[in-house]
């Protein structure tokens, strides 16, 4: 299974790198920083630039780490956090299926990332090469918990910032 895990890890990691560089650099037809800022504003994820950078760096960096099989549980946590936030802020109201704008894709990507935290990145990985491989159900659950906590923090901080902005605009400040 050396090649199977490697192929899946590189594919999933590369897709995340693509999504992150769409946000950060406008690559692959993406919106770049300004366009992603506008999306973050519309989702009440404020300040927008902070959330744009957090999502873009998490996807790009987490995807690169996953593809390389390096710091796999940390990569899974970063990727899970961005996907949970996307589900909660964009896709949940559209139902499950991607054809309707739902969260199907995000859920599959979370499952893939967490499966590597559970089963490990495989023999052909930097974690294995450096002797730092961490894997198992505990690591997968920790990655899920960290991702969920980061998502909750981003959404709550954005909500609070939006409330402060609204309160400031009503007081004339």
C-alpha cells in the first residue's frame, strides 16, 4: 500500500494547495486576497484579511504538509478547521450534495485528512523518514478537536467584530 497512500496523500494535499493559492495568489482562477477578503466580509468572518490569510495559509501549508507526509496530525487539524468553517458558513444550508452547493466535498476532504492522522502518512513520507510519525485514533480525534475549535474561534471572533462594527456605525463613531 506504499503507492496507494502516497498517491492519495499527494492528490488530497495538492487539491488543498490549489484551494489555498486561489485565495492567496489568485492562481487556478481564484479570487486572490482582495476577492477572498470580500467573501470573508460577506460571511461575517472579520477582520476579513486575517481570515483570508488564515484560510489560505492553512490550506496551502496544510496541503503541502499532508502531501509531504510531514507533521501529519497538525496538517489534518489545519485542513479540518478550514473545511468545518466552510461547511458552517457556506455549505450547510444547501444540504449534503455538492451539486446543490452542499458540503459533500468538504466532508470527504475532512475524512481524508483525518484518515491520515489515524492510519499515518505511510512508509513513503517525511514523518517516517525523520522518525517522527504520530498516528492513531487519539491523533485523529485531537486533529478533529483542534480543527473544530479553530473553526469555532474564527466564527465567534468574526461575529464579535461584526457586532462591534454595527454598534460603532449606530453610535456615529
